[in-house]
C-alpha cells in the first residue's frame, strides 16, 4: 500500500520543505528589525523587510493549502478504494463463512483517512526539521541550543511514554468495538424475533453493558492522551519561558542581541510544535499503526479469483468425489458434512435432492454454486472447475435461491435485475424473468407494479411473494445452471403449480436445474432424484428407480441383496 501513496507523500514532503523554509522568515524578520532597523532607524529597510514578509506569508499560506489539499486527496482516494475493498471482503467472507481477522474493517479505513487529513501526518512530516531548528539555535549560542535539545528530549520521552501507556488500550478497545458492532448487527437482523419474544430489554441491556465497557476503555485511552497532551503544552510554555530568560541573560551580559533572544524563542516554538501536535494526534497514529498490516492485507486482497474469461457454459454439471467439512476457530478438524458425492447432469436435466434435515442438501448446493470450497473433489461446469470462473462472469450464468430468502430494499424491478438502479438494465429482460418465474401477474397486482418499493429486505411482501421474486431474480438474464433451495417452502398449491411450470420451461430451454425440497410436488417432473443421508448419497437415479429402491427398502430383504440393489441404483 505504501507504493500507492508514495507519490502523494513525496509531493507533500516537497511542499513541507518549502513550508518549513518559509517558517524561518518571521525569525529573520525579527533579527533584522531588532539588530538593523532599530539601531539605524532606517524606514526604507523596514519597508523592504515588510514587503519581503508579505510575499513570504502569502507563499507560506499557498504552500500549506496545497500540502493540506494533497494529503486530503490522498486520504479520500485511498479511503474510497479501501472502503470498497472492506465491504467486498466482508461480503465475501460472510458468504463463504471464512472469517479473515487479518483484513481491515471500515473502522481502520476511517482512522487512516482521519489521520491523513488531520494534523498528525503533517506533524510527522515536519518532525525531521526539529534537527534543523536545533542546529540554528546552536549557531546563535551553544547554551540556547543545549536548552532546545534538552527540551526536545523531554517532549520526545513524553511522547514515547504516551505510546506505552495507550498502545495496549487502543488495541483492546478497537477489537472489542468490532465485536460490539457485530452484536448490534445481529440484533438488528433478528429484530422481528427479538420483538415478538419480548427480548428487547434483555438484548439491548446486554449490548449497552458491553458498549459501556468499550466506551470506558476508549475514554481511559483518551484521558491518558489528553493528560499527556496538556502536560506537553504546559512544558512547552515553560521551556519558552526558560529560553526567554536565558536569552535575556545573554543580552545583559552582551553575549547576544535582543533580536537573537526573541528569534530563538520563536524558533523554539516552531521546533517543538510538531512534537506537541504528535502528542495530540497520538491516538490516531496508534490506531493507524496497529491497523497498518490489516490495511495492507486489505489493499492486496481481491474478491474472488482472477481468471481468463471462459466461453458461456451450456450447463453440463459434473461433481467428482466431493468431500467437505465445517471448520471454525476452535475446531480445525471440523465436522464432516459431505463425503464422496459424485454425479453428473446434462443440460436441460432437473435434479431433485431430498433427505432428512441436516443430511447435507443445502451444503451441497452451496458447493455447486462455488460459494464454499471443498476439502477434496471438484465441481465442474462444462468441464471447468467452478473455482476457475470469476464471480462476476459466473453470476450471469447462475441462478440461485437460498433457503433463507434475502431481498434488498428498493423496487421489485431492482431486485429482479440484481441492480439497485434498474433503469440501467433492460426492462424487457426484467419482465421476461418474471414471466419465466410465473410471477408477472402477481407483480402487476402490487401497488406500483414493478416500481413497488418492497421496504427493508422485502418487509412489505409475504413470504411467498418474497420467494417468487427471488426465483425471478435467479432467472434474470441467461442462466444455464439454476440452484433452488426449498423454493416452494412458502408457496401455496397455485404457487407450486406455477413453480413446476417454470421448471418445465427451464428444462425445455436446456437449463440445468438442481432443487432441494421436502415436498413431493417437484418429484413428478424430475429427471434425476438424489436421496441423501448423513452427508452421503443414499440413492441416485430416475424417479422410478428411486421409488423402486424405496419400496425394496420397505420390504424385508437380506443384507446382501439390499446392498447390491443400492449399488446398482447409484451406479445407474
């Protein structure tokens, strides 16, 4: 990431050099007024010095404005890119259920932007000029330089002490804040059940107690930083008093002039200003420093896999020895969810997957969609590993309706078109997708038809309407593989008939369809049926073959004949 911001920082550094050179102008002006103008009483010299100062101050103003603008633009451009990446990473990791704690969050991005747009980064860039200012004070008199060096050491030590006192606290409350935000998101997502079951007070009290602890930790860090900042400010004022007294002693003993006394006092203030600013911005600097590795990882992260563009698929689906287990932080081995899944479908075939709850049906569907990666085995679409497809490209040929239907706030048309701004999409394609799903007439009966605002997550629609619109979204464009998880769970008898009609039309169009269901209505039009148990295929074949296998299992039979018949059906 440093390579991306190096150019802006270089420009800011160059303008910083000009700014710090121009800062010396008031010091030179004081020296000339006290040591040249007053003794000579030359008004012409004073006028020329004032013209010189006017030009210098205008240039200083212009340089500082440009430098601040460069750094603000850097913060904006970098934050825009990182914000997009942070959201993309969050969506990707939540969808794949693969948490990446090493990736930065929006909080880290906000801290970086605030730091780049604030006084902290300018103080950091101005810090090397402390050495130049100290050297100039040694030129005036060694004692003044020594006082300045001691003063700088004291303030730097105070800065390091501030870092030591706040580093652990910043790391702790940043981590806890991320967890608290996740809890708030969970509460909002489950608002309906929280309200119905009267859990509002309980969950809000639990969240508030956790939030209070976060704020206490943050307040402790802020109090420590502010205390150190106030101590630093007071020390700087005291140091200037000491410097003024030392300069007066030198003037009285004729070791220096009055101009030197005033000039060194002003120069000391300029020299120590970056250190004081760093004390004030240390909390931001600590947040950025602790999040820098995460920001670097986020900057290098790309959602999905980059791949060479593949031709549009026909819909041939091949699953080869698929094995998948769940893994989490506490259990690296995980629980085996799928084992040895293997089958093939030709374009235009409809596969219905049935089985008891927790038999692995939805897990298999997610693997077919390329959402999760198997521990072994391969899912191939037209012979290519589905992981080789870029997600943006694959999405055009893939229709998917999950078990828990999620719609976006906005219009019906926007949800079907998979775009919050449906005006940029083909209206005919939107209507065609609704017609293919058999929901065109239902949408026309809504208050504003396709422009009806469905509210947050489709809250103004019934469960069956949400499922119907989700099906239309899955059929938008030209999908060649459609994956449906319990698409008829909320449908009535008419809805199921419309669903079967839509599935038959997909078969005629050569679209490969995989349906997970607990209902029997879809079985009548299935080309293949898969029965699953405990993450394995118990039976796979045509509907007639599976029914015959089920009848044979119901009759008393010898172990050998039963096993042989099972193997025959699976092989077929």
